C-alpha cells in the first residue's frame, strides 16, 4: 500500500499552489474564501473561465477537451490545493464533475466534440434533472417523459414533466434529464438520458428560496421543451446505466479531495472554541478531538483507495466513503452550533446573513441527502460491497 504522493506529483502540487496563490491574491482576491453557492456569481463565472484558460478546470480530461490528462492522484492534489488556497466553490461543478465525465464515459464522439470544451472553458453551464416530487431515492419512478416528434428542422425530442431540487439551474445552459421515452414501461427500463437546452420557451425555472436566503435549488418545468434527436446519451430506453454512471461520479472521485475544505472548517471551529472559551469544556474538547480523528481517517482512507487504483477506477471500499464523510460533516455542523452557543443562533444581518460557521451547519444537513441518502448508501454497501440479497423493490 502506498500512502503518499510521488516527487513528480509533489512538483505538480507546488506549481498548482503557486498559480492559485497568484490568482487569489491578485485578480481574483475578492473570491478568496467565498463559500455560498450563488454568491458573486458573475465573478465566479469569470473565475471558471480563468481556470479553463490555464487548463486547471477539468484537469483529468484529455488535453483535446481542455484538460491535462491528469492522473487521479494529481486530481486529488489539485483539489486539495484548491481548498487550501481558499478558492471559491465551483459554480461549474455540475458540468465538470457530472456531465463531462458522463459524456467522456458514455457519449458519442460528436457529443464529446460539441459539449466538453465549452464546459472546460466555463462557457456553458449544466444542471442535473433527476429528482422529481415523487422520484428522489426511487429515481426509476420518474414521470417526466419525452417522445420524438417531427419539426421543420427534423425529428427532435419533445420533453414534458417536472423536476425539483435542480441546483444551479438559473444560469445553466443545459440540463441532463432522466425521462421515460418508452410509454408503458416501468422502473429502470424505458428511461433515457437526454441533454436538453434550458434557455428555451419550453423550460421554466422557478427558484426555491432556502433558509440561508440563497436560492440554489429550483423547480424545473418542461412543457413541450425540445432538443435535437441526437442529444441522447446511450441508447433510447437505456438511460438507466448512464444515470447510474453519473451518480458514481457524484459519489466517487469528485468527493475525494474535499477533505481540505473540511480541514479549513475544523480549523475555524477550533479557533472559535479557543476564542470563546468552549475549548475548556471537557465534552466539547472530546468532540473536537474526535472530529480531528475522523478527518485523519478520511484522509488515509482516501489515499488507500487511490493507492489501489491505477486506471482511474475506484475500488469496492469506495462504497463506504460517501456515508462516512457525510455523517462526519453533519456531526461537525452540530458541534459548531454547540461550540458557538447562543451566538450560533444569531444572524449577522438581515435577511439571514449567516456567518461562515453557521453556514457549515446548514449546508451539512444536506450532505446525508444529496448524491444518495445515508439509507441508500447502506443499501449499496449491503448489496454491492457485502453481496447481501437485494432489498425488496415495489
Ligand atoms: C443540497 C442538495 C442538492 C440537490 N441537487 C439536486 C440536483 O441538482 N438535481 C437533482 O435532480 N436532485 C438534486 N437533489 C435531490 C436529491 O437527489 C434528493 O433529495 C435525494 O435523492 C433524496 O430524494 P428525496 O428528497 O425525494 O427523498 P426520498 O427519496 O423521498 O427519501 C425520504 C427518506 O426515505 C429514505 N428512503 C427512501 N428510499 C429508501 C430505501 N429504499 N431504503 C431505506 N430508506 C429509504 C431516505 O433515505 C430518506 O430518509 C439535491 C438535494 C440536496 C439536498
């Protein structure tokens, strides 16, 4: 087992760190430490484009599509340095982490040529059209449907239905949409994975205001929305395998390096505990030490997973990773509130201007839900890592 990085990888780390530091203390200094999903959106789109120009946006992708052909280890290093530098959350992450890798794995050559470079360059943004009011964990229950119709420009998919919880949709150009294309089918069969332009009359995006004041989420309505016949990934009716592939990206590599931002959050919490005296409370000290231990375990667990992979594939142990980090961070959120005490309940300003640590508490509540809830993760571990019988399905 190899629990570390090579000298070449460490050299890459220094280069990446130097570039990030130069940007975040220079042209993009206003973005250092910005955490909210929608804060300073215009500037963050410029930041995505700067990353794209330097080919730091999607470094694992082939060079021809704007990447650097970086290994999994280098991808983790870059993400670590990104968080260490206090660089802002990626507003392009739906394209970079989900749509792009899905197209690389399942897309046609024409789709890769059409879509990947604009994603890597921060010119086109994406959103994920999976969940519906009655289809979350049970994604195969989606009711959104599509059919090929004749139009003056040739056959096109016509999409109808409603999605919900569509993150970052207000400025997206495209959605990847799981929908039923074979009437009368049920469950996994008969679903397709369509790429649908969102800035058209047939698509209405209605923001959902959250308790932190932001509207990251949206309801997305499709009413005779159109997309070209060849904007389908995989075979018609064979979208389930593609949709699961996307979820594997959501639960896998893209989360491996976020520990550095968790480390930043824990460091801030320890500083707050020292400042307000909570660090002298025996119970809180215990929980702070426990949080630190959990973070170290996460790091070595990630390194172990990486050391078992050469070609970019993650091993079976990866099934435990999502539930581990999500549960850890939810506990961190609760610890934050206990360390802050009554101050944790006071907004900095109106309307609902939360301090950063309070923001961690709120966002940590969602970690055990998106990308598959903790219960769904346990089902995955039971069935796919332990080989237990499949749970009964309705
Ligand atoms: C921050 C955030 C961002 C999101 N962004 C997007 C997005 O961009 N696009 C998108 O499509 N969706 C998005 N979602 C939605 C997310 O995918 C769903 O919330 C998630 O899949 C759970 O679905 P649900 O909310 O319908 O809950 P449900 O599926 O109704 O689950 C309710 C409860 O029942 C449990 N449960 C359900 N089925 C089982 C089972 N078989 N065994 C045991 N327990 C079970 C669940 O674990 C949960 O506790 C986002 C969610 C969050 C929180």
